[in-house]
C-alpha cells in the first residue's frame, strides 16, 4: 500500500512496542489493489507468527477521492465504489470471503479480534 515499510520493519516495530510493555493492535486491510490469495496468506501468517494483543481484518473500501484511484485504476484496472469493486487480482466478494475465513482462523488460533476503537476501553482497564 506504499506505506514505506516492509515485514522486517513491522516486526521491529512490534518488538519495540513489546519491549516497552505497550498494547499491540494490528489492523490489516484485505483486497487492496495487487492483493492476491498468496499475499493474504502472508498477512494471516504474519498475525499468527507475531500474535498481537488484538487484530482487525477489514475489507478494502474504495472512496471517490482516494489517492489509490489514480494509481490503481491505471496499473490494476480498478473499478467500482465502496465495498463493490474489482481489480486484476481480486474482487470485493473474494476479499469479503477472505476476511471471514481469516478472522475465523485467527480466532481459532486464540487471537483477539478487536478494532482501534476498543483501545480506549483497554486503556481504561489499565493497559498501556
């Protein structure tokens, strides 16, 4: 997603957070242009390997003025709006199915499903 970091950077960030006893929440988007079943599997494996305190998996959502429109429309054949889209490597139905399956697998592995809105609640319980 052109975030400017890679898996090694993410692993280091998680390690730093844990060294400082910070609550680790990982939020991942499924279906961004270029996503494949293999890259999604990498995401699930990352979560299984790192076991954050909580995680969220959400489906890519295409808004009208999103910067991805210009880049991805040309390079990935991105079409659609909101939660109904398609591009060369995936469509919104496939992404929704992957989100559902991924959440089930991660919950079965004992990970905590949450979202960034619950962080305030966790802080109220005394978590850093």
